[in-house]
């Protein structure tokens, strides 16, 4: 199993980024997929999830700004992040989930830094 996140970077407040996560070695279409983030000194938190059928769920802190989507033929999940804020600065990770429980070892993540 391999989860490879990409698309992070440095942006100014109000900017946008699109993260991608390519999954290999799992039956991607059968899993809900989720994005998490971990800021320095803080616990990893769930940001958004999308069911196997495409229904999204968002943390209150990102609702209305972030959009999660998936492309099953490509085994890839995306996170479109708009109106970014400094508090969105973190390393972002993806994982397959059952309920809210991550199923596999974490990938390397992708760093998102939002400057004020």
C-alpha cells in the first residue's frame, strides 16, 4: 500500500491550492477516503472525507472553503483549498478510512504554508 500526497506549497492568505493523493495497493473505489492535517505541536485532525459513493464531509473549520473529490479510475483523491488562512498551515495527509479510522500507514504528506 502506498499513499502519495502532492500539491502543497507556499501561498498567501486568500490563495488556493489543489492537493492530490494517489493510492496504490488498495481497492480504492470501495473505501471512503479522507484528508487529514497536522500542524506543529498539534494532533492530526480530520479535514474532509468522501464516501465511496462521493458524498463529502467537512470539518467546520474548512466548510465552504475546501472541496474534496475523488477519481476512482485514477485511484486519486483531491482537496481543493480556497480562501486559505494562516491557520491552515500544516502537513496534509490522506488515507482510506472506515468510519473515521485510518486504515493504512501514513504517507509522507505534503506541506501547506499560508503566509499572512
